[in-house]
C-alpha cells in the first residue's frame, strides 16, 4: 500500500506536511475529500483522524497518524535526509516554537478571514470589525516574524527547513486574502523566495487545480449551506472570534448546524458532518 495523505490543498497544515514530504523526495498519494457530508467518512478519514481533520497520514502498514506537528516529527525521523530540522538543540527548539505559534495562534486570523470572505459568516459593522481586527493582528505578527527571521534568508538560517514549511502556508493564506506582507518588507521578500520553492509551488498548483470540482471552495460552501458540513472551531479559532467580538458568528453557525466543536474520540470514528 502506498503512503497516503488525507489532504485538502487549502489546509495550511496539509501544506506543511506535503512540503516536508516533497523536500525529502518521499512519494505519497494525496487523498482529497470525495464528497461532503456524513457519507464521506467512508473514505477512511474518520478512521485515520478521530477529529475528522486533515492532514492524516496512513502508512504502508495501514497504521494512521494525525496532527501535522506529529506528522512532521515522524517524517523527519523516518526520512532523515535531507534534514529539515536545524542541527542544534536551540535551532530545533526555535523552529518548533515558530511552528507552534503559527499553527495554534496565527492560523486563527486566516480561518476568520475564510469565514468572512469564503463563507459569508458576517456582514455590516461586525464584518468591518472582524476584518479590521484581522488586519491589525497581521501587522503585529509580521513584525514578530521579521524579528525572528532577522537577516537570514530562511527561518532556520541559511537553509530552508522546518520552520519555513510551517510559516509559508500561513503567509500564503493571508496573501490570498489580499493581506500578505508588503513585498518591500523583509518578510515580503522572504515570501517571494518561498513561493518559488518547488515543494511550495507544487501545493499552489494543487490549489489552482481544485477548480470547481468536488473538493473546491464552491463545493464546501454548498455543503455548508446545506448543513452537510460543519467547520470545526478548535480553541484558538474560537478565542479569536471572541476576542474580536464575533461570538455571534459562532453561535449562528452552531444554531444553523454548520459549526462544530471537537468531540471526544470514540472507537467508531468521527461524527457525521466532519470534514470528509
Ligand atoms: N492541529 C491540527 C489542525 C488540523 C486542522 O485544523 N485541519 C482543518 C483544515 S485546515 C480541518 O481538517 N478542519 C476540519 C473541519 O473544519 O471540520 C493539525 O496540526 O493537524
């Protein structure tokens, strides 16, 4: 059995894992959602990720792993060459620190922007307030990231590495909403460099190839409207909405049945309505 990755091209967590696999030349089969709604978990994602989240990696033996950070660690250990982790303990700690900040904090901004721009979750004054909050937050994050980058070409120093695999998908996500780092800033120049990296470029082509097919934004939007698919509000996403006064967005999604929280794990897999 080939190495299989449950994937959605728009997921920054999936992108991170695919960048790592591609940097290491590891062949894998990307499995996109084949349908939306309760039947979709038949595809096996529910068994691979009890949270119903992408990415999840199914090994040649059939064993499955989920959580992108866990996957990145596994990939680095199983296919050590070329290394993505910096060579020193401090370098590795810094890379993980940046990854953690991006995945469990920064990501909430792009998530909220998706809720607004892709799924029309707010309008009027609330929409303006959330968009202004996202822009203000990004300005602060960009300053922090520039301080982390310093004069180096990559977050790991001279070579492309772990932290770059973690940062670039999120920056590209912000850029897609028209809020990327200014091109003349060091972080904008970094993003331009990263965009050209073949492992990153491959992911961008996968997004473009989504078109209007079954895994496209249009399909997700339709499933959401029909209440067949629920977006998952884990910790930092909920916190972001509350912090910016958008609790009504979450409440409305819960009332309409197209927002979910994370359920306790069960031996039977995930509840209907999670990502297929
Ligand atoms: N902490 C997880 C986050 C994964 C995650 O949130 N994936 C999103 C896509 S970006 C997902 O599958 N969401 C399912 C949903 O919204 O129902 C990881 O690092 O793998």
